[in-house]
C-alpha cells in the first residue's frame, strides 16, 4: 500500500460499499464490516467504475448483495478529515478506504444488487450513468 493521503477534490463525488444482503439491516447504526475489512484494518470502498470488478473478484453471482452509496464530501468531514483515504491496491489501482466506523446514516442511497447477470449489469450501467451525472 502507498502512504495514506487525504481526499483530493478531483475525486468522484461518491464511493460505494458492497455487502451481502443477509448482512445488511437498514436499522443498523454502523455498516457491517466484511472479513477483508477486519483483516486489512479499514473499510473497503469502490468508485462507480470499480464496482463490477469488485463484484467479480469478491462476490460472484451466487448471492444477493446490497450497495450503499456515500458522499465523499460527507466521509471526508468525519474524524480528523482524513478518514477517507485513496490508496493504491496490490494491482496498482487506486481505491477509497475508510478508517473508522462507517455510519449507515451517512449513506444517501442503497441498492439491491440481484443475483442474475442481466439485472446486475443493468444496475451497474445505471450506477455509472448516475455517477457521471453527479460527478464533481
């Protein structure tokens, strides 16, 4: 990993957290962590164009998932202002990571990501189009 850096204003307006639908309850105050989050010591997030790869790499097509959207502006105002960091992954791609408890109340939209490939691809296209419309 590269050294952490604070949110850059040129970054996208939103980041996303993907969870198994069985792990998500809207009345939960803190977004559940995944085993990978716990192992790495931060919350793994993604930007819109990264979601499809994250789904393929870590979740497959055999379960229903939930995708929570968070405003980068909201996350960058938490704690000391540097809890949202953009860091290089092992494959050289930069991903957003959150170092702290991710509160469910900070999520402005939640999507159910269905199992079937066609519906999943339709949703991913919608997310990318919406993010392009709302990009900083």
